[in-house]
């Protein structure tokens, strides 16, 4: 399989160099062989496909082993007309793929054929494996084309389709994942499903289900109807009568403590996922309960992840997950949403612990994103692949000989020792770099001063990065997703404010402008931007994450534009996504098609649930605007999910964070500067450094600026710069502590934490104070 994928890469380069000039307009259109087992396309469709292929030009590398000697693809299907990088990867399979839409289902109904739905994403390793083994296999393609209508969906572009049918797969198999494979009736109802299937098993299942579809149509229809009814019933959860109380925070903590890996950090056994919402909730719990155990779970996990192979020790950022318990062997894809959440998590841990190594990890993540994952116009790209040159992880791993060839001896030996590089390696004969021991211990072993060792490692890292950049890089998914950009806007804005880095804030501002200017249509948001255009109406997560990012950008810049934009986005959510009957927000808006049922997501997956982020946005906006209707909608969302939180609180840590905000006495912080004040940032810096998760912050100067803010933020009314000095006001529920110009007094006011009934302060679930961590970086 690896040899085949290398040949694909070589052939793609040949195609780009020799054939692309013809496709650019200097020669005849390319041609395509008929897809095996499928009737030839009409002349009109064939011309449309070939024109689209020609317009792709040199940037299009056919992702297939079915190539002509000149590197051009033998087969081209309807996916060549799409903008999704994932669908374009499959545009040259011998499978007669359709995108999701009425055309495919109409054909299935007209020809009485079942539908094979395959869902994945462009940087999914096992999606690539199933493509190579099955969708590139002409025998399997022939059977599919003769007996099914095949639909390919990018889960990142159509999360509604993914969410609906993933609930089916999880119900049928007890687990989920990608590639997701589901068998449907022409009426879009599922009758079986799973994830990855090896090729022989996949072909056997295709044959078995087609035979059942023909021989027992009523049984298949009955099964599909029953599965659909069960999915619809699951989506119609009854709400609670009142708000959950703080006892659910205690129970969530106990659940995390029961599964915590005290040796390696994280929860449960391999594979290990970072799960930022879990750890952020534990930081909040520690704030209320003074639980040393909660803080230890967070700090140990962050240390181990930063030291592990899941952390790209050369290029920065984090891979998707670790396949082992010790975080050493990652699954090498990198996702924008993981890195956005982890940047914020390490930043919050820095605010709480004041540990510089945690701040350094935040910088490491954001510098990587700024360098490698940012479009020229400022939006952030979606992901990079696990594979390069057809081999998983090849771009990231090293042999001792490669390191010695890249570095002189004074740099090579420290790198080999610090990152545990050996001849046998830890990954198919090569080494995934990870920190083997604390820096002082390695320095002692090498008889080098720790400061000198750190200098040598930093110098070596830049040299290794330069060498690595000459390797064949992993595929990069360059589509720009509104919601994921919102997560990264939050990360850059918050880090820029806390770490005093105006460059980070500028990146957040530029990305926000990009999304606003290029991904909006009237008051509605578009989900993705690819091939120079915005596509698809946005979903709940897009509106909620982007609104949260703009709120964070406002608190980093105090530019009212971003607060207004956040309010506008949240208002669209209320208008188009709100469940007026039961409370909470649907994943899809009023303009979307309904796939099986209107899902209302509450549990967190790789990203926090849209309902959690929307509820927290409403609570923050209620504090800013003093509009109780927003708080009431947040409370209705929390009531709607109360039974879920009571039953399995650890499944929805982001919603528990919103509940924590609601139950807490959130701090309303106003800093007023004299009209002519410049350079007095001591009070603002005090707020930035403090870990106060439940707060809103605004800053303004006496005069016109404060008057403009007062129109949106009533909190600033009657606030003055006392005695001509910058003055801070810390209020709770509109009752303010004494205003102060003293940073020490302000720090004390921020540190006060209101008790929560139901949370035991440093109680039985707590533990001894965490030992000082041995810093990995």
C-alpha cells in the first residue's frame, strides 16, 4: 500500500508538470475512461467534468493509482465539481460518486437501488486506507457502480449529515469514527452502518445488503424505519424542570478522578485524546473547591502532553491524539480546532499556576499556526494530514544519522539525549521526538549547565525545522471553516491580551475581518471558504464559536465593532436555531434540510457542543448588556439538558462550564481611564494575569469613548476615573466593591471566589497539594 501511495505522488508531479499546461487552456480538454460497471456519462456531463478538471490546473494532483503514463487520471467522477478537498481527493476513484443531494437519491429511487453513504475528511488516515483498499479497487468499484448509488460526504462541510448518521452508527455498534459507512434506502433512512471495513469484508457486506434489499424489501424498509424512529426519539430528550445545581460539578470531578491516569496524565487507557473541555472544567472546579487533586490532574496531563510525541517538538502544535497511554506515539494529523483549544487551555493553566512553561506551550502552538496554518488573507486553514509521500508520520520522524547529518556534534548530542533518540527507534525503526527526562537531569548527565543546554536545544530546533521543511510535506486542507476560525480567533485574542503580544491580537483581528468580509451573506454566515468562494449555510457551531471568538477579541481590543458583531451572530442563532418549545439550539437552522431529525447536540466530542458555547455566550452578553432575556435563554438551554447533566455530567464538560458561570457570581470588571491617560496599564495587566474564568471586561476613557460604550454596555454608566487616575470597578450582580487604582487591591478583589452549594471545598475528593512539576520544556 505504501508503494502505491508513493507512486501516486510521483504520478501527480508528472501530471502537474506535463499535462497541467494543456488543462490551463493551451490544448484540448482531457478525457476520462468510463467508470467500471457504470453507464457512460452523457456528453454534456462529460464535458462539464473535463472542463472542471482542466480548470484545476497545476494545483490539482490526482489522488489515485489509476493513472495514464503521462500522469493524468484515467477516471473522473462528479466530485471534481466540488470545492471540498476531501471530495476532490475522491474525484478520480473508479467509483461513480455523487455529492450529498437530491440528484443521488432521485436516481436511487428511480432505479430501486440502495445508497452507500461514506463520510470522512481530508486528513483522516483510515479514510485514506479505505480509499486505497476499496474505493480504488476496480472490482469493488464495479459492484458499487452496478448495484448502488454511492454518496461521499465531507463531515467538516456537512456536520448535520455526519451527526445524524453517526448517531445511527453509535446506536448500532456502540462506537463511531471515520470513515463512516452507512447503508441507506432511497428515502435516506439507514438500515445498517459501521466505520472502516477491510476490502474483502466490505465487498461481502455490499453483496449481502444488496441481496437483502432485493429479496426482502419489506424487512429492510421496516428495519430502516425502526432505526430512524429510534434516532428521532433520542433527539427528542425531555428537558428538566429546573436548573441543575452545583452538585453535578462535584460528580463530574469524581468521574474524572476515577478514570485519571496518575502516571501519564489524561483519562482512561490508550488511545489518549487531549480533551481540553475536561481539563478546563477541572480548572474551574479547582477554583471553587481548592481541590489540589483537580489541579494535579490538569498540570500532570499538560506536562506529559507537552513532553510527548503528540506535541510536535520541532514544528510546534499538537497532533490529533496519541495511540499509546504515555502520549509518545501520535496519530500525526493536526487539526485547527485541537490547537485552538489547547492554546487556551495552556494559557488558563498559566494564569492559574504562573508557570512559564505553560505559557511557552501556548506561544509554541500559536507560532506554528501563524507560520503554517494561516492563509495570505488571514483566515486559518483546517488541518494537515498524518501521511506524507504515502507513509504515515514520515515527515515527522528521525533517525540518529539524520539528526547528526543536520547538526554539528555540540548540538546533535544534546538533541539525541533530550529527545530519547535511539537506533531502534520507537516508530517503525525511526524516532518520534519526545522528552525523555527533565532538562536539569539531562544537563547533569551531559555535564552541561541547564541554561546552556536550553540554548543548544533551541538552536538545534530551528536547524531541524529547516531540514524538515525540505521533506515532502503532509497534505494541507486549506478550506477555511467559520467555526474553527472562531476557536482560533479566541486563542490568538486571549493569548495576545494575557501574554502582552500585540501581534497575536492582530492575527485575531485579521481573521475576524476575513470571516466577516468573505464569509457573510446579508446577516447569515457561510460555513466554509474554499476555491476563492464561500459555501454552505453555517451551522450552530459556526455561529456560536465565532461569536465567542469575537467576544474574546472585544475583550482584547475594546473595539465595539466586535461586540456588535457577536451580538448580531447570537441574534441569528436565536432567530433561526432556537427551539421555542423545549429550549436549546438545533444544530441546523430554519433554512437547512432536515436529515432524519433536527439534532440538538449537547455532549462534547473533539470540539465543545454548540449549545454549551451558545449558552456561555448568552451569559456573557447578559452581563455586558444587562438584558435578562439572554440570561433566560441560557437558563432554558441548561434546563433542557438538565437530565443529561444529572445522569452523565462528565459527557458535557463545556455545558458544565456554562453552568458554572451561571451559578457563580460573575465579575463585571470596568476600568476607566482619564481622558488624556496614556501608558497606564497596571490595572489592566492585573486583570489579564488573573485566572477569573467567569467575568466580563471593558475598558474606556472618560468622554466620548465611554459615552459610545454606554449605549451597548450599561455597566460603564456612572463610572469615573477618580482623582484623575485610572480606576477599576469590580462588581457582582451590579453591586460593586470599592473602586481602586491600586493593582494589589484589585488583585485581591479578583481573587475572591463565591462558594457554590454542593461543591465540597478541599473535601474528600481532594488530595495532597500537587508536587512541583518537573517542567518538560
